[in-house]
């Protein structure tokens, strides 16, 4: 049973913890437990306008904030575990967790998950090329959320320097070689970085690194 099927089973048997608990790893159970608490708290939220109701709502908002950080920690722990495997299958699971948590409106608070969505888009695009012509999937070289973020921001920084003609030739070549970054990865980052002269930056990198 794959992760999508497991999460589907979980949704149908949420109240019966013994029915689904052994299907998931310790890290995954931690995520599901935090999500359960999150949704339970949401269900108690009220829209009362009286003083007592407002105070209770503010308390619940603070509780929701606290649970959100617990969820971030639990999700990071599981994603880091999956990234360390350097496998396509692990990225499928990351994609499944992202889709499921997003559907439950649980990831919008943290910028890291916006970055993760971009990395998943890159993974899907690179995967298509892999199955088409056997090209390398560069995101497989990134082993943690911290490394995803470091490479993401470093790439943006170097590409912006190219646009402003502070051209870091050796740095960008070394950076791309170290992480085996693909043209697809660079193209997606160029779009994300809000670079004005996209063609110039992409062509410059192509001339330096892939010709």
C-alpha cells in the first residue's frame, strides 16, 4: 500500500487509532497526531463577539500558532528522512505529504513550504525528462530542507548577479557542478527570482555550464 492509499485509509478511520497506527512510521504518526490536534482545535473555534468569546478565540489562536510550529517540526523531520534516501520513490512520498497537508490547509504559514512546492515542480519536470531521455534529476542531490533552502537562495543570488553583470563565472560553474543542477532547475529558479532579463541570464548560464 503506497502513502496515498495509507492516507486515504487514515481519513476513513481517524477515530480508530489502532486501525491505522501500525501502517505508518513513528515520524508519520507524529504528523498525523499533530494534524488531528490541529483539526480538533479548529473545530472548537467560535465566532462569538462577546468578551468571553473573544478571549477564548484569542487563546485558541495562540494554541493554533503553537500547534502550527509543532506540525512544521514534524513535517520537516519526515521530509528530511525522505530526502536523505536520494530516491524517486522518496520524492513521491514528499509530494503525497505536501498534497495531503495542503488539501487540509496546513502549510500556508511557513515560507519553507512555498519553496518546497517549487522544488516539487522541478522534480516533476525533471522526472519527465528522466523518463524521456535518462537525464539526471538534480533535486535528488539535496538531502535536507536546510540544503534545499541553501541551494535555492544561493542560486537566486548568483543568477541576480548575472543580470546585473556582476558575473560570477567561477562561482556559478562551481555551484552548478557541486549540486549537478539541471537546466530545468535553473529555468524554474529564474522564473521564481523575478529576474527581468530572463533570456539573458539563462543563455549566460547555458554558455558557461552546458556548452
